[in-house]
């Protein structure tokens, strides 16, 4: 993406998000919001640096940053006042609030530490504090066009890396350690435009695939055993998240049946996605198939979760989820079956909710034949 | 490192750290400490997983984790009670405190959010809260033998990757983007045993090197221009942090003089390191030389910082630092001179404070000749 495009997106979309946030919070007069969580700062003003806060009030937005990021902030955050602090960030908050009639301040309860609260105390004086976590969280669930464009890029970078890997064939994978395959995927995502992986890449071979949160180790991959790979890219602040099981050699018979159940469950889950349905019902559409096939006990996690500026965000697709889907949400759909001591299968794609239905953002095939190296 | 070695280190060193922490805090009877910051949890019990808390009281240590990490915890944390929670982590805190005569609880002010504090409220009831940040921070500054061994491994992984890169010669570097060189270094560190980079690798070519906190971009590296590389590895939870400037081709005359000033300043800074000297005086030993050479205005940051479980930790070597060095501290020494619009030079090594002096943990040469590709 060109610099000009980024600047325009920041001007158009980020300012639209700030307006929507103020509207959603309702309280405007005499009220300011202090945004401390990095991904939210980026969401609301386009800034990609660190150690910076965003203050929002009626008709006024101010990014508090330091000398390291001043030129970056000026380029990335058109329409936002940039305050370059020299002292502590909390002194800076006091400085920019001075003379403004602000009586109440919204803060991110989940992203302010007790220490920050104490230091902030002096800066905000007698002003009252209210949590704003929910209102920002609700807003961020529904992605706008600029965000969807970036998630697509993150999906593409992840898929490019995977395609490179499987194009090497079984000879490349066999004999290499899980850790090395993870490192190669991360490297290839970087070459494809990612700033890095969106989480620690999982490469689990043989029985290790039975552990849903396995971390790749020194174990060398052997011929004829499946390898579960769960990986994603971060591109311009947005995440993708995918899973495939690859087969360097023959498919173990115990896995073939499980694979087919998971593949069908995933298709059913995806087909259930459309605006206004409950997140719970999407989970259940996939879970039912796994239960029916007799593997219910092996599907030990939720069906999926939102992705965006963070790789795990709302909404969650699970048995006890309470939300409903809305157009613009982007979720993973990732049923899995784990057979302790034997192995496991999980298939994961990223799906955008659109009016009347859904659109898969990822395009890797899911059939078992296409995963044989 | 073998699993057995890790287990023994965890048993011997981690339990020693817990004893030292209880001793340093002084208050023991009726008091518990709730450790919520991941690196501190790892430090105090050897655990390498996530989303887990450590509770320490008189003669009792308990790791609160969940099903994903229960077998990992059992392996990594001998001598520590493992509580595998099913509900929320704060309900678990209430559960394990039940029936124990704990009147006060130490918490990490810088690592507990307002939301966690609110949820914790129910779990700890009327018990009073005290900050324990400082006492843990002081302890962590001085590294024990197990920690130094891991920092050495992190240094080695970073150096291996760098040596691989420069052994490719100028032909490899020229024409590749900064971002690609950063990705290659990260990949090579992984192959050398790192879990990842210890921070976002900086590759700054030409005039970009004048920005101390530059992020690598799409700019392609040209022949005859210097490239500043600041990188480090994370190995088994410990960080290294190094900087070199490499020259694919000829050395620009404007840079040669600056390079020599920085090299001498670094040597002077390192030579000033020994137990009991003030951190300030170490900074000043290097700064004086840069000032004298007329480049004082170009050295815009402190001389160095501690490394360990985090890539930036106490003590800081800077003009307004107040600590004194102690044997067992590990610090970076990284003077730099930045010439806006022209370029910059920084040379950084990792140094262990030992009785009577210092020992460099990193071994890459610093002379300008050795950095010509």
C-alpha cells in the first residue's frame, strides 16, 4: 500500500471510527476518553508506533507521543493533534487537559495498570473515571473496508508462505525439526510482506498434534506422519490465522476418517455464518457433526474467534457465546479433533460476514488430497 | 540444554530466588505475594507458559495455570504446587487462599490492570494490598549462574546469525531490502536456537541509520553505504542485544571518523564497568570521549541498559541513573552518534559485571575493517 493510500485511509476511516466511538459512548460534553491500548490507538488514529496515548474529546483528538515517533505520527495521523512530550506521559496528559472543561474521563480498565492509575491520578485531578472498554470492543468487532483490505493482505501473506512450503514437497519437510519449519514459515511470511507472525507458529508432528496449544520443538518430522500447522501473519497491524494438516507421505488410516469429519464440520460451520445468527448456533452447526460422528469428546475448544488488530478478539464462536453475528465481522472457523497419543486434525479459515451470508477470505484448499506432499 | 538440566536449574536456582525474594521483602508471616508478570513468574519458578500466576507465601509456592499448561508446569516447576484451574483465574486465587491465614497480599502494581484489580477484589476479600514491584526488580538485576548461561546462549544465537549474514558478502546484502535482511537475521537466529528475536530487528541503511529507533522498511540497500543493524535473540526466556554497522563496499569518509569515536567511547564505557561504580559514571566515561571529539550533540540516548528476561530492564546506564553496579548485572554498552540526513553509528555489546571488573559476553569484533563486507 502506498503512503498516500495509508494517509487517506487514516484520514477517512480513522476519523469515521472516532466519530462512531463518540456517538456510541453517548456522553460527549465535558467528557474525554483516554485510549491506552496500542491496537486501539492505531484503530482510532492510524498510528503504528509505541508508547503513545490518544485523548479524545468533543471535536478534539490528540495523540501524546515522544520524539522518536513525532515524524511518524505526523505522517500517519492526519486530522489529529500531535503532542510531543518531553517529560512523563502523565505530565503530558495533565498539560493537554489544562484549560479544557473536562469533568469525566473514560479509561480502558483492561489496559491501565495500578501504577499508571496512580500516576494518572495527579494528571486528571478530581475528574471522575469511567470504563470505556466495552464501547471500543463493540466498535472494533465490525470491520470497515480499510480493515478488511488489510486482513486480506494478512491472509495472503500467510497463504503465500504455506504454498511455498508445500511446493517444496515431502523431501523438504521430512527430517527437519518442527521448530525449523515454523522458522521457515515465519521467514516466508516476512518476505511476503508481513511484519511478523500474528502469534507463535505451531508446527506439531505425529502425536504432538493431539495438543491444541503445542509449541514447536526439536522433534524431527518423519515420513508418513501428519503435521498440523497453525500460523498467521501480521500485515500493517492486522492479523490472519489459519490451520492445515499436511501429509508428507502416506495418510495414516486413523487420521483419514477424523480429517473428513473435521472438514465437513468446518464447511457446516462456515455455511451457518450470516448476519443476525447467534455465535452459539454457528459453533453448534459444526459441533453437531463431530458429535454425531462420535468424536464429540475430542473437540475441546470453541469453533472460532474474531480477528483484526489482535489475533484473538470478539466475537467468540463457542457454546456459551452470547453475541450475534453482524456484517463486517471477521471470524476464524476452526473445528478440531484430538486423539491423545495418536494425533489431531484442525482446519481453520478466516471468514467475513457479509449481508445475507459470508465470504471466505482464505483460499487454501481443504480436501485431504490437496494436503499430500 | 537437556530437559534434566532445565529441571535441575529450576529446582536449585528458582527455589533460591524465591527464598531471596521472601527474605528481601521482609514481611513473611501472614503475607502472600501474587506474581502476575510473565517474566517474573518464569524467574521465580521456571515456568515458560502463559496466562498463569504464582502465589508465594511462607513455605508455600503455588502456580495457578490451566489445562493447556498442566503437564508443562509439572515438568518445569519442581518444588512448586500446581493448581490447574477450570474457572476464572481469580476464582482460583480465592480457592487456593481459602483456609490460609493470609492478611496481606503483595501485588505487582505495574502488572495488574484496573480490571484485574476489580476481579481480584472478590478473591482476596478484606486482605490488604502492598506493591512488590521494587523488591522483585532489585532481585532480578543481579543474575545467577543459570541466568548468565542462558544470556550467553542468547548472545551466541544472535552472533551466529550475524556471522552467517556477513559471510555472504556485499553481493548478498546489496539490492536486498532492509526488511528482508531483518527477516533473514531473525530466521538465522531461530535456526541457531532462538525462540525469536528479543525485539524488532533494526536494519537501517544510509541516512536511515540517523534514526536511533528506525524500523526496517522497503528501501533497498545500496553498495558503498553503511547499514546499521541492531538485533538480539531470545533463548529459553533470556535476551541478548547487539549492534554493528556493516559496510557493503567502501566506507564513506564522513562515517569513518564517527565510527572511530564511537568505538573508542564504547571501549571506555566497558573499561569503566566494575562493581560499586555508579551507573552514571559509566555513561559519562563513554560520553566524555564523544563530547571531546565534538559529537556530543549526536549522542541522544543513554549508554546502555540491563538485559535478562526482558530486553530492557534495570539498571540503566545514563546521565541521570542513580544505581551502582553490582557483580552479576548484565548490561548493554551502546554509544552512538547520529548525523541527521547523513547516517549514524552505534556499537553495542553485552557485558557481565564480575568481581573486580567486567567480562564481555559478546565476541564480535568492533574494528571498522572487520565490518567491511
